[in-house]
DNA sequence: GTCTATAGTCGGATAGAC
DNA sequence: GTCTATCCGACTATAGAC
């Protein structure tokens, strides 16, 4: 079946964000990618901004749904990291995180775009938060670190790394390797349970005084 | 003393990146911010792209120099985190990280912009790498994690958090709080020295098999 | 080194035929 | 719902006066 014009424009908006960046999107460039007439952007969405906003949410909804089962299957921090690496590789190829990153960059200065990108980002954050909460339950990490905040930091860092990869692939590779090593350390910390709890409690007391 | 036109354009390029985003920069908008004629962009820099590239390096050079002494004074992970928070607050107000983030977003699709933004980013990374190496020397972190990679991951995450803050300030606040808690955990880990080393070595062996 | 003026292109958005 | 045609503003870049 052939996608209708509305769907074609949503997909084309994401594709154009990915290949041309936020500075290169226009009603004309999106319509050309979709293979439809330029005026249809305004007929269906009213303005380019509104098309971009809907496209961001559309893309995130689609991708998050595709990963939901894999998030649900994660039972350890190490498995979550593995899923993160796989997700990075797959989404990089598909270009969905790249499109989201361009929307976020655009949302910095466009008040109409900011809320829509937040909604798309929150879909990822919600999934991540739920998984982190499950995996970290009963560990020192859950005791001392706000899991919702950690999910937000992770998602933001993910976007930052994606952007970094776009301008320095080698540097980003080294960054990802270091993060994997770091996660191994944290997993080891998690295994140490009670001893770590005692030490960290002492540290927190000192830090607060 | 009044800045010459060249300097005014470099500063105005950063200011315009910050307030209008990469999608809103043009020879006209930059020249208007600088209070000079639009044609001077091409006279002094040849093209808007080349002005942006030079402005990015210019801004980073300036800001990194302003922080060099404070980086050098850091002697612990906790102090480095404190400097990170201060740096975030100060640069957010000045808008320099925001400008760099917009350049990175633009560099994804503009091959002329990518190398220049990498250069600017590398100034920060170099400073961070040196400080991390000094602070982590002799700790388990330095033993198990590539410090250069960690510096790159940190810088990329910093940019991601800055962008996140631009579309969801509340969410970013929670993310920063969680990272502070996480750093306290890592600092505690660092204090535990030999015990952690043994545990982590065992874990790494298991992970590789 | 700085200005005006302008060529030529691309952009958002709309009117109206089909 | 889709098209052509069009208005008009903004853009890059250059030519040429000062």
C-alpha cells in the first residue's frame, strides 16, 4: 500500500531533518523529499513548524514502540548497556536520533518547537526511567541516585554523543568505549552491596557538613 | 577602545548563534547584531560558513583561556564537579556553550563546519582530559577507564545537557542533580581503592569470557 | 575598509482552477 | 485533496562608488 500524503510528509520531514539539518528544512525541501507538491505542507499542517513538531512526536512514538519489548526484557545494568549500544547503532543508521537532535537544536530558539521536542524526548525518557527503576531496584544506585533524573541525564547525554559523533566519529568511538568501561565499574559497585552503602553514607554525611 | 569590525563580526556571530540558532544565522542577521554593513561579512571572511567556523574557534579559545587557572587548581573529583557546575552556570548565562551546540548541530550536515567545531570542542576536551588525568591518577578509575575517552564523553554529555536544558529546564535540573549524586558515588568508589580493584578485575574477567 | 545597489535564488504563504 | 501560479520578503554574493 502507498502511504498517504500526510504520512509521506511526516516521514519526509524527519528524513530532511536528518540529511539537511534544521537549517536546511523548508516546505519546499520536505515536499521534494516526499515527492509531493509544496503547497500541501500548508494544507495538511498549516506551517512548516507545525509539521516539524508533529513529525518529531511521530518519529519518537514509532521508534519507542519498536523498542518497547527489548526494554522490557532487560534485567541488568549490563543488559541495558548492551541495548543502549544496539539502539545507538540502529538509530544512527536509521537517523532518528539525528533528526531528534536537530529538532532539539531548533527548539532552543523556536518556542513553538520546544514543547513538541520535549514530548518526543519524554517518550524515550519514560521507557528508560521505567527500565532503570526495575534494574536498579534494591541496589545502592537506586538508594543514592534519583532514577528519574538519571534517566533524563542519560537521554540528554545520548543526544550529545550522537551530535559529537556527527562531527568527530573517532572521538565519539573513544567516548563510547570509555563509557562501557565506566559501566562495568558501576556494575561492580552494584555487586558490592552493603559495603558500598556504608562507605557512601559516610561520604554523603561529610559532603553535607 | 572600540573593537574593530572583524572582532565585532566574530562576537556577533556567536551572539546570533545563541539567540537565533543555526537556522537563523545569516550575513544580514550577524551584521545587524554587529552594527555593521552586511557586505563586510564577505569582505572579511569570504562566506557566512567561514565566519561561523572562525567564530567557533574564537569563542572556545577565549572561554577555555578564562578557565585554565581554575582547571589547574582542581585536585579532586569533587572539586572538578564543582567547577563543572560553576562552568555550566556561567557559560549558560554567557551563552557560549549554546553557540557551540548550535555549531555542532550545523556541522552534522555541513562538511565545512564540522572540522571547525571539532577544533573548538577539542580545546575544552584537552583541558578536561588533562585535569581528569591528574585527578584520577592512581585511582581505580584511571586503571579501568580510558581517561581521554572519558573526557570526550563528558564534553559530549555536557553539550547534550545544555541542549536539553534549552527545551526542558525542569528536566535538566533533575538530570544535573542525579549526576551530582552519581559523582558522589564514584568518589566513594575511588576512596575504596584496593578492594574495588580486586572486585572489578574479577568482573572484567567474567565479562570477557 | 566601508558603503549602496542590485542580480539572482530560495523561502513562506495564499488564491483559485481542477 | 492536489495542483499551478504568484506575491513578497529574505537570502548570498558581487560590482562599483567613495
